[in-house]
């Protein structure tokens, strides 16, 4: 059923792509073929998110409420690892990853982007950055559950922001782009990879993005450890 729902959601996104081509939409000089890179990157990132993180993150508040986290703490492994990566769904992300990869390949070829080692390596590094940033940003509602009983609103906001990130950030005002890059770096998830292969970013930007993503992960790790140290057992 989950696979069916995700496939329907993907079909709606493909209809959206059809509209982009029918209207010959250009964003900041990027034609529809180039926009496929951004939409495809968002689709792949969505597949990774729903396959690795979504189920785990939504279960963390329940672990805190029903005492399951008390049992996890006794395990001889990292609590953050087992709580946030306990379940992996190999089937659910397949449609998103396959179709997203197809859109990236089609857009890449249509824009005559060379398959050089430098380009592929840079794009691969930015895909890794995308995964790290996705983990760090989308786990925030789960971290709030250590302090608040209800975090559903925070999750809804996070999911809404995620869905709004499937297009070049050039469609937003400058102040939104700054916030989405430096404060809440959601644009690193889907924009930096396509921007690099389109020649809009350099290796300096890649290094800064990688360093920023690692610093963000370190901050999330520190927050997790702080909350666990102040966690009151559900049985106490």
C-alpha cells in the first residue's frame, strides 16, 4: 500500500514535469531540460528520505512516550544510530530513485553536460551532502519530542518545506535564498548538485557545502547527546 501511495505521488510529480515542458518554463535562464536536473534531484532525495529516514524519525516520539527508548539506551550501540536508522525500507524508495535518476540522466544529456570525472565526482559529493543535510534537518521535529509532547505541527512544517524545494532556488527572493542556504540549508539538498553540473558552482562551493553539512551533523549530534543526558525515563 505504501508503495502504491508513493507511486501515485510520483505520478502527480510527473504530470507537473509535463506542465513545465508544455509551457516551456525557463527559470533564471535554465530551460525545461535543465529543470529536470532539479526535479530529478528532489525525487531521488525524496526516495532516500522515505526509504531511510521517514519511518524512523516518526517513531522517535513514540519511543520517548512509551518507554522504548529506555530499552534502546541499554543496547551496546549508538543510541542515535539505532533510534534513527532502525528500519530501512528497500521497496518504497525504488520508484522515486529510478524515476529521479532517469530525469537527471535525460536532463544531463539534453543539456550536453560532459561526463567528465570532475563533474561526476562533484555531483556525487553533493549527493552525499544532500543525504547528510536531509538527515540533519528532517530529524529536528523528532529532537523536539524530547521537550514537547506534541510535535506534529513541526513535522508538517518540515514536510511542507521539503515539498517546496523541488525547483531552482532562483524562483525565491534573495532573502529566502540566503535563509535556505545559510540558516536552514534546505537548498543544499536539491539545488547544489544540479547547479554544479550546470556550471553555476565551483569546487570551492562544494568544499564549503561539505564542510557545512558536517558541521550541521556535528551540531545535531551534540543536541541529541544533550537531550539524552537530560532525558527522564518514561517509567520514572
